[in-house]
C-alpha cells in the first residue's frame, strides 16, 4: 500500500484503520510517501505467493 507521510502518521497513531487486520510493515519511504505491506498479505495461498515471498526477502525497495 502507498500512504502519504501524513496518512501514515495518522494511521500509526490509530486515528483510522484501512483494514480489519490493521497492522502494516513499512517497506520504505521517501520524502512524500510510505510504502507498506499489509500484515496478512500472505494468509490466502494464491498463485505467485512464493515469488512474492522471495522478492520481499531480497529487500527490493530502495528509496533515497
């Protein structure tokens, strides 16, 4: 998911929720945005899940 910095800060303070799980891992950020992963992204076993797991283990997101 992509959040503005203000949205991310508000989410972290519990001002609102965007899902029932409500827990997000920050993958990275830049001067404008925070890139996050929903904590339950891998609950359902779907085609491509192993590829997602492998990609995330390699820390693919590089921000300045």
